[in-house]
């Protein structure tokens, strides 16, 4: 049985076509899991986007995402997801940068990029050169740091609450113990060396199983003599039954289902 999702198919020769179109601006082409990614030079980002929009017909900017690799000199990757409504195809464009070097804005090509660049700036601290409204969008006022960075300390959070004493909204730093970052992904089936919450009950002896309940005494009598009324009552019932006149066949159970004679209603 096939999957209900449509099959992703790259147009034939699209990687070579875009590679030739980008020329020296292209650093690497990645074809993985039926998805095409084009890594371009950071300073040539705007020109590469113009070529993809106007010449390769990738008209829409769908998303801008950030990725953090602290071990790299250029620790941040900014990924742009483009859609061609005429080709019915998507591509990804990537650039790399560090904490101080800005990435050229693409707000002059797609106004929606203003909102998306603000999100990457807020979460990672990536600066976008040419964005005239580069403000925080997800974190609160007074927030220090960038929460999506892998080396971001938890002590940078700010709590927003209403102070009844001051009669206004106040901001206070939140200090979370670093113990919350010590995750143990070992499951109990892999042999954890400590007792998990709730497992202490397993050490208690099991309660004995309750004895099965006795079968109830049947209320139905085995014979007509087992009525409990005594021999005299049973004999009288037999005599009364013998003296009763026989019922017509039509009134008995055998006669109820008999067919009526033909010609009579």
C-alpha cells in the first residue's frame, strides 16, 4: 500500500541548471533525501536570491531557519526555503556566519523576510545587514541572550508577572538550577543504576491471591417434589392436576401453531 503523501520528484536536470545559474556564487550542492540544498557565499546571498527568484522562478520565500554548530568557526547556518509555484518544487539555500559577521537581508526581495529574520536574530543572535526593524519577536522585553544557542545559560530567562504591591507589571530574572540540564536517557530496560520513581513499590512482597468464591446454590428445583411444601401438599397438587379437564388442542402449545382448516377464516 502506497503512502498518501505525494512523491517528491526533482525536475530532471534542475541541480545542474541552478548550479550553472549561480556560477561562482555557489559553494556546494547537496542532494539528500530528494531535497536539493545550495550553499552559497554569504556576501553573494542577495544576488543568488535574485537569480533564483527571477530566472529560476522560485517566487516565494517560505521560511528562514537558524542552526547552531558551536564547534565550527562559522557556528551559525541560515537556511532559506524557496518555493516555485510554476515548477511545483522547493529548494533550500544556506549561508554560514559567526557571532559578529552580519548576513545580507533579503527584505527588499520578500517583505515577509523581515519577520523571519527577526526570529532568527532573537533565537540565535544572527545579525542581518539592511534589516531596518531588527527587534526581538519571541522573547520578552529585557531578555538577555539567545535561547536557541547550545551554550546559552538557563539563568538568562526573565519572568513577567503582575506585582500587586507595585500595581504594575514587573520583570524579574529567573534562576534555574543547572541540574535540570543533566538528562539521563537510559531506560529502565537498559539497567539503570538507581531506583526510578514508582519502582520502589516493586520490592514489596506481593499480596496473596484471594480464594475463589463458592458457587451460589441454584434457586431452581430439580423436580416437582422439591417444592418444600411437604408430601401432603405435593399429593394434593397431583390429584388436582389429574381431575382437571383436558384442554382443546387449539389452546395447547402444540395446537397454537397448527394450520387452520381451509375455507375458514
